[in-house]
C-alpha cells in the first residue's frame, strides 16, 4: 500500500510511514449497512491450511467414489438366528383346535339355517321330511366348506395364525419369514384339501428337516414357532 502523504510504498503492518512519518489510513471493508474496520496488524500470524486441527478429523480416501469419511464405526449387522420349526404334534394340536372352532361355528350355522328353513316350509303348508331336507343338507355342506376355506385363508392371510396356531405359538410364513398373501394362503388350503386323502402329505412333516408338509411345499410356506 502507499502512504497518503508522500505516496511512498509502506507495508500494511507499519504504524508510520518510513519516509514522512505520517500515520497511514486504514482501509475499510463495507458489508451492507454495517461497516467494520479491517486492518492487518503485526500480531496476526500467517494462515496455513496445515495448521488447522479440524482437518485431522476428516480423512480423504484414495479409493474412487469413497468421498469424505469421518472416523465413525458402523453398527454391527444382526445375524438372523435359525428359526424353530413347528413340529408335527404341535401342528396337529393346532389343527385339532381349529377343527373344534369350525365345528362349533358350523353347529351354530346349522341351527340358524334349520330354524329358518323350517319356518319357511311351515309358511307354505309343508312339513320338514327327508325329501324336503335334502336342499338344506346340500346348502349346509357347501356353507361348512366355505366357512372352513374362509377361516384358514383369512386368518393365514392376515397374520399367519389361526386360533389354534395362536394358542400354541405357531405362525405360517413365506420367504425370509415374511407374511404370506391371501393367494398363497388359498393355494395352501387347496393343497390341504387335495392331499387330505393321502395321509403321507401330512406325515411328511415328520420326515422333513424343516417340518413342511406337501401343502407347504406347494404353497412355498413354512410353519415356525414364535
């Protein structure tokens, strides 16, 4: 910078001009409406990037695409433990409880349909006999089958548990122990009905390492213990 009096070259840190002894005017930096005096003094030390201690916390990796990394530890990945498969006897007990629930609901439905059917015949001046009861038997047969289908498909599709499985701590799951869809639950129920005459389809649970029946293999499901 130059002295305002004699135009001699002086350093910003000089307190007086070396030629005329005048006190140099300090330059000011204006930022908006606020004005702050800016002057370099001799006490200020030179600024070097290597002196910043904060840069030690950052590490720039030489590998491409790594970017800036702080020295932080990653959370350890949780390794999945081997699931406990639902055994044959536990599954048989759960199925027995489900049968009791379905039979109880079927009995209630039978009495409701029986009373309604008998009242309807009486309104037409007829009595309930064997010939007149055949439509009721067919209706109750299909209604019981539909009740059982809805029972297993809906409960397995919602949370993988029927009432029997819930009481005995069992659950039907798909891949990676995830819930199954209603479509897969319906396919599993079809497999149970088809393989019911062949008891080997259920006894296969005793021979399978993962305790799976033929209907489980068909629907690609597993039964585990919660």
